[in-house]
C-alpha cells in the first residue's frame, strides 16, 4: 500500500439535537495521527450520531470538526477524505468481488492499471485475493464483511470510520475479524474511529476509548486506565466482564479507625484515612470490587476475611464464576476452579490494593 499522510481528528464542543432530545451534548476529543480510537457506550448514548457528524452524514448544531488541519464543518461527506464501514454492508449483487472493491476507484476515474494494482494489494492484505472473480452469492458472511472493509481501504483515505461492523457476525467470526481489524490497522497506521457497544471489542482493539453516556463523554482514556481507574460508577460498571461488584456502605470513624459499614460486614480502610480527610464526599459510599479481585480464602482464619455462602457456580473450564451471598448482598468472584458446592459456607478476601470507593450521591470515584 502507498504511504499516506496521516491525520488527527479533532472535535470541539460537538452538539446535536433531535427536537427536544440532545443526542450529543457538547463533547470534545482529539484522536491522534494513526490512532485506533473506540467510542463505547450503550444504545442511545450518542456514539453513532457523533460518528455520522464526523462523516458529514449529520450536520451538527454546534461545535467544530477538524480532519488534519482542515475545518470540515461545511464540507460534504465525499470531500472529507474518509472511508466508512457500516454495520450492514451494502453490496452490488451483479458485481464480482473485484468490481465491488474497485467501485469507489472507478467513481473517481482512476486509471485501469492503478485500480487493478490497488484492488490486488487490498485483496491480498485481507486474504481474499483468490476470490476476486467470484460472485457475491458464493461468499461467506465474513468474506462479505472483508469486502466492505476493502472498499474503505482501497480509497486510501486519511481516516477510517467504522460503525459496529462486527455486530452481525456470530461469536467465532467476531473473534476472527477483531484480530483481522487490529492487524490491518497496525499495518496501515491510518487514524481509525470505531463505534461499538461491546466493551470487550473496544478493550481489545483500541489504544484509547471514549466511554459515552447520555450524549456525553464520561471518560476518555486507555483501556488499562478505564479498567483500573474508572472515574465514576457508570464507567466502573460498564467496563469489565463480569461487571464490578457494588456494595452500599456508610463510612464510620472511631478515633483513627475508618470502616465501611455494609450492614452485613464491616471493612477496615484506616490506611486510607488521609484520602477521606481531604475528600468532600459524604458518609454514604459505595464499595466496588471486581470479581477477579475477590478471593475465596483457603483458611477460614485468614485476616480480613468476610463470611459468605456459595449460591450458584458458573464453570468456565480452568476458572469459574462463583455467585456469593454475604447477608443481603450478592457478589461475584472470578476464581480458579476449586471444589465448591452450593450453600457451602466460605470466607472471602477483597484485594485492598484493587478496591474502589465511590461517593454515592455524586457517583464519582474517591479511591
């Protein structure tokens, strides 16, 4: 493939309303040259609308969009030098694979030799070179998706915009295509913005992820930071499988002893006293712990252990998800496979280096 001049994408205070509904609410973000960025969030959070505004398929009500150093607010989609891949691929039923991929180049009236060279390069990159003369009726679902991606790549745009392109594939094909997309983007090093509601997909593919909720970017960070340092309850609960355990607590203090009182158990956090002395948070808090950071104690006498009862066990081969009851609270532990039975009494230990504490009223992270 030819070397392209890469381009950053900058959006500033982007807003879009549909009647009385604010779909995108004054969001700003910069996607660096050659970066693979994902917009992640639940349905209706504004991620696809944002992508369509960057593409020029929706007109923003407020804000600016830059591709490279060019302000593209008033440029039609065809002049923004972008390649788009949609959730539902659109094929021309009367054209073979070569013609499908070549179509955007023919529309631009490129020389035949140039078209042939580019299509061949893209087909080889995607592993579909042997199918160039095949009709669409003979192709599998993942091959058709590769053709859709190929039509975007062959144009050699400054930016790729992908809107949930793997949603309609089955689980096995999604795993395969995720790896393919990551390999292709790594080879091309073209700025890529990828929309998905699948947090695993975003964590695997992206160098940075913008978590969106109710039209806003809640946190824009690396996958590791989103997982380890979520800024609020929404991000903490959205990222991670199974999701983070949450327990309502009250902060109590007796001299220099600080504890989280969950009613059914108390958890000592005296070594974090300085954080709470400086915090403006109230006494109503939420303790968060990821299932993989909750350990079932091997000895019932382990210090800081909390009494629990096994509820349901979900086997996962060498690991398992253990659903636990701690009084009125339900928690999940992601642990190596060990002999356990429903209703068995156990003790659990929370990894103190991995706990999260949130202000219940503000939903923001303290620890």
